[in-house]
C-alpha cells in the first residue's frame, strides 16, 4: 500500500468513526426520527385523566383535543409519536370508604370514555392487540384503559366489579398505590388510615383470587407500586406475563418504587416488561437529571435481563420530568439517545413498544379459555348512555332486551350488577324490559351498572354503563 492510499484510508476511517461518534450528527438525528416515527410507541402509564376532570364534581372538564398545560394532550401525543398511551384511573384510596374509591375510579374511566366520544376520529379506546393495531394503522391514538390502585375492590364486590371494569375496557390493574389494601401490601407497607397501621406482607387471599381472575379475563397485573413481598406472590400466582408499568432500577437508585436485580430477573423469567419511569426521584440521587440518566436505567435493565423485557412507562401528568424533557411531545428524544448509544433499529422498536404489546398478546392467549363467551342472538339496550347524569339516589335501572328471530333467552339468566353487587332484576315479557328498582340510596356520585342476559346455549351477553348522580 503506498503512502497516498494509506492517507485516504485514514481519512475515510476518521470520517466513519466521527459519524458514529457519541455526539449527535445530522445524519444520526434523522435516523433516530425515522426509527421513532415509524415504530409503534407504547407508554404503559400516565395520569392525564386526573387532570381532565373537575376537582370538585369529578365530571370531565378538559378536552385534550386542544393544547393544554398537561404533559399529554392529543397534539402533543401526535408531535411526540406516542401511539399507544395507557391511561390510568388513579386513586390512592379513601380508607374505609369503598363507595368513594369506586366513585373516584369510575370518574377517571368515565373521563376517558368522554374523551373518546368527543374525538372519535383521532382517539380510540382499544382493548385488544387487534384493536390497537387497527387504530394505529388508521392514524389514531390507541388508548388503553388501566387502573392504578384497586382500593375499590373489597371482599363483597371484588370479582363482579373487576368484570365490570373489564367491560369498561380496563386491561391492566395495579393492585395497590403506595398504601396497602384488601388485595395486598403496597410500597409503603402500611394502610391508608390516619394511624398508618402497618400491614403484613404479600397478597391477601382476595388478592390471589383477583390475580387468578385477571389471568382468566385477560387483564395484565401491574406490580409497579406493590411492596416487594406482594411482587413475589404475584410472580408465584400469575400464569401470564406481568408489567411494572412505571418503575426504575433499584441498583442505580435505592428507592422502594424501583425493582431490585432479583425482581428484574424474575420479571424477565415471567415474560414480563418493566416500563421505565421518567420520575426524577426514581432515577438519580442528584437533581436535576436528564434523558441520559433515564436511558442509563434502560441500559442497566437491558444489560441485566435482555432487550425483550424493557419498555417505556412515563408517568406523564403524574409527576415531574427530567429537565430536558418538556412533555410527551418530546418523547422522540429518548430514541435519539438510544441511537447515540448504538442501539439497533430492531432493538429500539422492542423498547419503544413491541415488548409491551407482546405482553398484551400473551395475556390474551392465557385468557382464551375465558368462560363468558359472548351470547349471540340477543341485544341489550340500556336506557343510559355512558356517563349519563341522573337526578335520584334510588334510580330504576332499565334496559331493553332485543331478541333476534328464533333465538331464545334463559329467563333465569338475567342479572343486574351495581358497583360489584349482583341483583335479581324484574323482566317484563310484554315490553322486553329488564329493570331493577334500587331502594337503598346510592352513596357518592359515580356508579356502574351491568345488564346481563344468557341465551339458551348458556352464553352471556352484557352491557355496562357508568352513571353519575346529581340530585
Ligand atoms: Zn404511580
């Protein structure tokens, strides 16, 4: 090789290595944006609906179609390329007041349905992988409803109310927020009463039942706010993969909300995914922190448990963000940092969404034996639309039952379920009306009613509505 060729080679090598060096180049940014905006981007936790409701009445108030001062609204989701946000119905619980915890949870689910109804051309509540893919393909935001803090579930109502939440589209449930409840021990290891009574570890018997029922229904168990003891019980009980919807890595930042290496390994073995959270307090000891600190947590998890078990779990509108991330409109900056660190396109696609979607798919697969196959040949038409406002605390809840020609119903198979409590309703054959006159006044504002009928093949049909009492 003569000197001249050698010099050319050196220059060529220099240019190549500069282009892939650790600082951003224009080519690099373009690659990152290409990857980001051509991926299905999934975020397993936000608290935006909490901000969309009126703080006194809990009725929906702010339509996120417009620009807001929230971390998430529709224009920001579009600008940030966030296709599949999980919208949590968050409550920290009202200790000893289940009706209020039910009301709060329903208020936030109702706000999501209201958001969908106002913006159906661009925003769709999606409850299966198939629906998510269809909505994204049509250029819509695919919203996945979830619950953070199942303080509304107790001994009397848990299984029926869980089914009603499923009807309303809920596909992931975090059993606890930080305080413990009837299902298990939360991160704080104490109940939410004024005395902050210490709790004993793990899932309760009821929590175990709820976990099994969620497997059967096809709902994802979210371990993010659980105490470690509860996490281990869930790992033992769940037949389907789980998520930690918004957590960090304990080895980088010692915090009760972060997962230890042992937990991360168990989560990977279970087939689950940790959605890495932006919340600054969970990322570093020093503040402020930045997206690079966030991606350090991704790096750490990927190195420990592999590329298939890590995702995004923002906590948008649930707390502060790293200093260089304004809101969801800048989510592509994470992809820019991943590209800078040498992650390949296929791996970035997994982190951005494919991993979390895989969990949804596997949870659906485990649930295929679900016994409540939908009954054919009959239609149930409740007298209420979703979120109906009614003016009495003792309403008569009614629905019309429409039978297709030739189809039969099992007259003994009617039920009306209110806030997780099942009642035997009246059925008027002449008008085909199913009804229940409540006699005990309902407490609190938001409630949920399900009308259920069974056809002669034993298949069940249900219609579920949230209603609001303004008396
Ligand atoms: Zn949280």
